[in-house]
């Protein structure tokens, strides 16, 4: 659509730190200000009830929430160790309400590092 608009919201500091409160504030802001889709290109091995509540609120307002499945399929990063095999999906992509997306190769196959799951 040529009328598409991007609402860029920064939640990570310049030192690559992000807190749940920052992410929740961005999800709430986007949902309250007309976003149709929220993309969460981040992942963690920790369930976060506060973030899930914000995501559910956005969805209840009609927003589609999409999140990266993660880069843990090879289990070569310490944050991946406690994630469920075989695909080792990360949160928030693991929440049932969220559409999870992963990486592909140029040929369209799943990239070997890309987490996957139900």
C-alpha cells in the first residue's frame, strides 16, 4: 500500500539495554496511536506476564502483533539453553496471540539458525 506509514519507536538504549517497561510503553503507545501492526524484532528466553498483558491489550484494540521467532535453532547462544527443542522459539513469539516469523535463506528454506515451532 502506497499509503503505509511507519511508526518507529526505539526501546533499546544506545548500550543495547531494554527494560520491560520501555517495551510495554512502546506497545501501548503504538496501540493507542493507530498502529495496525506491531513488529517486535526482539527475543528472550524469559516469559514476561507484563509484556504479554500489553500485547493482549494491543490485540484487543485490533492490532496484529508479530515477533521474531529467534535465532536459537542451533542452540549456540547461552540464552537459548533453556528454550524448548527442537526449534527453541523465544518470547514474545511463543505467546499464542503473536504471529511468529523466522529467517529464510535466499531459496526460501528456513535458515538453519532460525528458531521454529508451532
